[in-house]
């Protein structure tokens, strides 16, 4: 996998951290991978 840097509003980071805290995802990276994959499925890979 490649490493990328992303700037985002604090509220989004807090939301990701809450998902990790609840055990829904193991890490912020996992949250981001899922979100990007779902967006690409919706927009490109219909």
C-alpha cells in the first residue's frame, strides 16, 4: 500500500476516532480505506 497525507476537519477525525473507539474499525486507516472504496464503488464502479 502507498502512504498518503490528508488534511480534514477536526469533526471528521473525531468521528473516525469514535468508530475506532467503538471497535467498528481497527484504525483510522481502515475507516479511510472503507470510505474511499465505497465512494469509488458509487461514483466509478457502478
